[in-house]
C-alpha cells in the first residue's frame, strides 16, 4: 500500500506533496505527511461534522478521516479509483485526509510563490497558507491543522473503544 514519507526524502527543493480535490491542485508540506495510502474501511461515528466520515484502524492507530471534498463543499466524486488518504500529523495525533488524486512531490521555491488570495468565509475552512505557480497552474498549500480541525470533535476514547470492539469480532 503506502510507505512512510520521511524527512530524508526531501531531496533538493521537493518539499510539497501535490494532490487534487475537484479540479484544484493543492499541496501539503512533506514534513507533515506521514504516508499516502489507499482508502481503508472506516467506522462512522454519530454526531460528527459531515466532513468527518469516521475513524479507521491504521497500523494499530485509530485515525479520524476527513473528506476534503465535503470539507470544501464539493459534490461526491463519481470516480474514486485514484482516491487516496494522505495521513498527516496534527499535534500528537494522526488524521487521514481523503483526496481525489495524489499528483507528485514538487518544490515550492520562493521564485514561484504568489500572494495568497483572500476568500472570505472560506479562509478557515480551506486553510490556505501559500500559493505557488506550478506547471501552468496554481498549487494551493494547505495547513493540515486548519483543514483537519473538524476532527477535534471526535472523542477519541470512545472511537478507540468502538474500533477495539470491531477488532474483537
């Protein structure tokens, strides 16, 4: 499946992991990406925001799963064959972000930096911290803490208990 992405893989100026949600190119700092995996079975939890589809058992960790399409107000994707989960670190916890497609690791050097546009009410939801020109398009760099903030509402002790019950079956 996926493999851990470590700081040792920051070759040259390749410091961003690119991915698409809808028709937009986004990126995350490679230092915050633990790994990229195919979607796993998830356990829905009651009373969660719509963008939190539940939690998953990933290598023994209970990981909240955030659907970025839902988070950004986009319709459900029809073709999910290329969908991936980007597992990121958020404080001391892991969070999986569902994306439509992972593109590649690339560099975000200052010569290609653009000013971050103000988007009004969507600024906190999208969590854009940088913009770079990349291959004739713009890549919007996201703050994983802001886009995954909705996962804070999960009572992880209850989530762990439910996952443990599922393992015991």
